[in-house]
C-alpha cells in the first residue's frame, strides 16, 4: 500500500496512473522503480516479448476500451523499437502514454550505455515528448501526457523519466491539487459550428443521391447509435472505410458495406460502385480520405458536394473541398440529426425503397458471384470457405482483428459487422505482424469478450513469440494463420503490375502447430474443408489460447479492386 501523502517519486507516478483509472500497463520491467511501484499500487504489468509487439498491444487495448493505454520501456534500443507502434497509433488516431527510462542527468552527453537523443527519436511518431526535469512537477507532467494523448486527434505522448529522479528513495509530498481522471478518450468533445450544421442538414435533405461515409473517427467517438438512428429515421444509406467497419450493422437494408480499395471481384460491395459514383452529396465522418478508403482517390465522384465532420481541422478538405464541420463526430451527428428534423425529408423517405432494392440486389449478386469460393471443397483450402463458416459462429459482440495485407481484406469482405461486433485493423501504417499483438491488447482490455484474429503466415512470423505471453497471462485469443508459404498481397501485386515477381515472395513451409505447442498453446491444423467447422467450434469454445493453422491455396486473392483482372 502506498502512502497517499508522502511517497517516492516512482510511487507518485503509480498514484497518478491509478487516478487516471489505469489498471494495467504493458511493459518489460523498466523503468524498474516505476513498475515496482505500479505493481505495489495494484496495477498489473502485462509483459511483451518484443517492444514492437508491446506497442501494437496498446493499439488493440485503446480500440477495445476507449481508455488510454500505458506502456513502459527501457531507453536506447528498446525505446527505438517502440516507434513502429507509436507511428501506427499516430496515423490511426489512437492514444497511448509511454513512460520510458532515461539516463541520469550526470550521464548526458558522455556516450553512456544506450545513450541516444530520444526526443529526436520520437519527434515524427508522437504528438508530444517531454522529459521530467524536477520531482516537483511529476503529477503535472503525468496529467499533461494523458491530456495530450486523449484530446483533439488522439495519439501517443511520451514521458522520459531520468534515473536520478525516479530511483530516488526519499519521500516527497504527493500533489493534492491533481484530482481529475483523464484516462479515457475522446477527452474533450466539441461540436461543430451550428450554422454549418444547418447548411449540411439542408444539403442532405435536398440531395438526389446522398450517402454517409464513416471512418475510424466515427468508431472512436462512439457514434454508432446516433449513426444507426440517422440511417433508419432519416433513410440515409451508409458506407464505411475499413477503420469505420462496425459503425453500422452491415445487414441493415441501407448499409452499403466497406468501400474503397476492397471492391474487386467477389467483394461484398462490388456492385455498390455505381451507387457511389452517382452520389451528389457525401457526408464524410471521421475519415482521413486516404488512398485505401478512396481507392487512390478514384472512387468518390469529383463533382459531388462534400460535408466533412472531423475533430482534426487539417483533415477537412485535405482531398475533397467540404462544408467544414470541425468537431467530435458523435456530438456533431447528434446536432445534425436534430437539425434534419427541421428539414423536409420527403425526398429521402420517397427514395428509400429504391435504394434498399439496389443494395439488396448487390448482396444477392455477391452471394452468387462468390459461391464458387465460399462453398468450395478444394484442397488446399479456400480461405473464403473458412471465413464463410466462421462468420456464422462468431458472437454478436466478438472482437475481430485483421492483420495487415490480404488478412485485412479478407476480414473486411467475408466477416459481417453486425450487432455489436468490434473490428480492429492496423490501418494507420498497415504494418505486417501487428494484428496478433493488437488482438492481445484488445483481450487484455476486454477480457469478457471473445477475440479472433486472422493473420498471414508472413506477418505472423514477426510476432509468434507473443504466443508465450498469451500462455503466461492466460490471454485467450484465437488466431488463425493463412499458411500458404507466400507473401500473398506482395506477390500478386507484383504479378499484376510487373507480370513477374521477386524470389523473396515464396517462403518455406512452417508448421505453426508445432510452434504453438512449443509455447504451450493448443494448435489445430485445418487441412480439408471437413476440418473447418470442428476446428472453429473447438477454438471458439476453448478456455485457453488457440492457434488454427489453415493450409490455404496460394491462389486465393482478396477482392482488391486493382487486382480484379488477374486470371486465377
């Protein structure tokens, strides 16, 4: 038990974290004095086998909880390895507070062990990097880190903690003037200018072919309910970006599905393209309008009028000049819904039946067009067959993670966002191998929800050491590995663009079941179509971590728009 009046500097950090509702930190012991104090204060440390993996865990934790995760680490080489995850969080607008060990002041600029300018190391991958220079302001800097991480457009905040301050065993007064809990996000919600909201409502009411396009900002803002209300009550069709998947129920008759670069052959949303192209008004909600979400800026019509809700003013109008609704997605949508009640919405209601019929027809075409692969009895397996069966087995509140590359594309197209399913993708920078640690972080944050993650064999190779973490801490994640001994996306992209591919694309066979078993985890090989359902049932009902090793046909190509012409 830590004295809440007089404490060591390390204990003061732990008390501050407790005040911000931190009950778990991701770490590998360092800074030792701070981690020991955290454990003494009742904060659990969840280890990681690599700093890369630990930093990706924070992405999954933040996505699953709405809380600001905390990661600790050593300085020098270890700190540098955290950068990949920080870059992902920065691009994906996910918060994290990092508490990192640093050299004592007297060691600066002497070529001490692992000395490096850590402010420069993190300059391009974080929102804020500060060094705590005095014990007097420890609580102030902890609060600043959380405020920066969770406010505005969320992102990483780094605190550098010199050894001479935090290894000091003397007792100091605990600041009494700091009482707020800043451990969640969005921290400060602001709504857009009301006159602009009125203008947007009028435009949507009078448009001929409007739709709403939701990105990750709609999800992180918690705008699911208000979006679903607008969809139903105001008869608005809604599409999502990959990061926006889950904002609305994809079985709703006005849901267009995930659009962007994944509308190719056999895609769920392939026949929605004409609907997107003829739109005259598009409401963008919390999206960066990046290349994936717009199919390299070729999908969305250039002559449409745009309305853009975003917490980051720089994103509004970046690629599509828009009516600027700078504010929190949830609050601004609530304002917009109320203002739409003041508009004549007859045009929306009158067009609803035709829109629903068009969307329904597109789904029927999807089922027909994809039947050959979804129902295939081929050996090696078709991944579409596995996912078609899996989709029917997942819970209504399952957390589903798709690793980067083809794995994300498969999940976007073959697993439905329905009810309260949560989807997580590494779409900030789309780094290979980030999905499995994200799933671990999500499960740590939401232990009562089941978590499934789909990975490619190449990407899983980066992080399979983290299986030991799942075993050690009882983190019951189900991971399915697409085992085709190939860099799938990369290889087929090269074939599509260059009509040939480099020798790095083909890999040797790896028995992932043996690796899982070596880590103490249950591994199940899935080799034939008749193996699929029993394996899924066993994995999803297990009370332990499970790996499914899917022996998949290398010629399974995800429905990426640019690869639609491949003859395979």
